[in-house]
């Protein structure tokens, strides 16, 4: 880590001509269970990772926010007076979007240089975009010397992605990135933003994150399509239950009684959301009780539902999850994130971890032609801030 830090500091000075004064990091995240329910008002169960977006910063005395990414060698100049005008950028629009919503919310913007170094793999389903957004929001406020709270930074980061970048994401990713705590999962109600921390302990098992390494191609369009389908399901179910305000309020018993008003894919989408919401509650109970096998069974059921009912997994995530389940010592495996690529999480006996990675890698590559990546992860604090 010292070598990496030194490399980043030298990189900042090379790009901007002087050393940084601030270091901010915001975490990527996993979601244990509760996929594609956050925008339906459901509860989710994320945790923040050691994989993160780190921003090095300093004020520059101008009216410009300069942004640079070391892994992409990309840069952009964002004029504070024209901050609404950068939606077209291929890289830099997430940072511009955060600056824009901060300004709209009354937070002052100060010209600065921001150097981004991200260990969250892009397009992985580990939420690199949320990590970038939250790190940007915190860094801009720290540079300006403006008081802020992390919960509001999560909400404004989500607003930036929704309104500036045009991606209809829910609140889970930004909330987990901003509010995560070491060795804790967050049981988050996406409708009310009520939350509680649940100890993250897997006993003699560990959590292995694997990346299918298939480039995402359909995620944004299919994500917005699924939101439209769940909105349509809600409208039909409200004909039966006019009191409901979101799909997450529909219990499995209510769904079974009223599902006749739904047809085809709309019914499948609603069924996934309703039963996934129920699985989240059961998973939290299992974690509190230390019942890892129960948690793993729920994880398996979640993936099967995402594959067959919600149709957001795709060939590669399915191949990775089902290869994982065939291995000795693997209790459960599922896709996380929006789908059509990205990562899986697997609960694996510690003594079987090395053999698991090797054999899953062989079977997955044989089936798909892609080489999977495996990450050594831990559950860490979401945001850290350090003056340099």
C-alpha cells in the first residue's frame, strides 16, 4: 500500500505540478441480497468493500475543477460557472453531475484539482460509479471547508446519477458507499432510509467476489426497462390494493392472491421483487443468528430468481454462479449488481477457497471463453478522509 500511495502522490504532482493537500476514499460495495428492489421501495443488505475510489485533491485558486483518472489517463476541465454543460462527456460527467447537484443544493464550489485512483473494477457490479460520486461530493466539500453529512451526500450523489447522467439507479449504491462500516452489513429500507448495522460474520466461511470480465453492453437500457416494468406491475396491483405505494409493500401472500391481474413478463418481474424483499428479511435474521447455511440458501434463491424471473443475469454471470455452486465447500453463489456482466459473490469454506478459485476459473473459461478475476475483499468503512 505504501508503494501505491507513493505512486499516486507522484502522479498527482506530475499531472498538477504540486502535491495534494487532501485524500478522500469512498468504497465500492457488495449487496448480500436484495437485488433490483431498491427502486421498488424494498430493503437491501449491502456492505462496503476495501475496493474503493481514492481522490487526491488541492484547491487551485481558479474557477475550474480539474479532474484526472490515473487508470484511464483521462482528464476534464469543469468550469464552475458552466457546470450544467458537461452531460456529454464520456469521462468526467459523474464528477460534473455531483458538482452540479451540490451547487443546486446551495453548497459552494471551489476551484480544485482532483486526481482519481480507483480499485473498484469498472462495470463489475461493485458500484464504481457510486464510489466516484461519493468521493467527489466529500472532496468538494472538504476543499470548500463546508460542513456536510454523509447521508445527504449519498442522496445528492444518487440525484446526480439520476438527473445529470440519466441512469435511474436507486439509493443503495451511494448509501452503502457513504455509510458503510467495518465488519458490518447495512439493512437499509430504500423507501424510508431507515437503516441498521448487522454484524458481518461468516464463521469458518469467507466471501469470495468473482468478476466474469464480460464488458457490459445492455445494463443502462435494461435497467430502465425493468423500472418501467415494475412501475406497470405496481399500477395493476394497486387496482387490487389501492393502499400500496410501492411493490415492496406487497407480501408474498398478497401477491399470490392478486397475481391474476398481471400477465407475462410483468408478472415475472413483480414476483421477483416481492419474494426478493421477503428474502432480505430472512437473510438479516440468518445473519443475526449466525446461520450461514440459511443465508447461502437465500443467496442461491436470489440468483435463480434474477436469472429466470427478472432476466438480468446473462450467460456469463449464470455460468460463474453455477460453476461456483458445483465446487466442494461452496454454500451459495449469486450475481450482484445490475446484471449482464459484473460480479458474483460466493460463500465458501475457508479451507476450500484456493481450490474453489482455481476450479471455478477453469470451468468458467471453458464454458464462456472469458477468464474470471477473483478479489481478496474485506468489509471496511465507506468513507475515509485524511489531510496530507
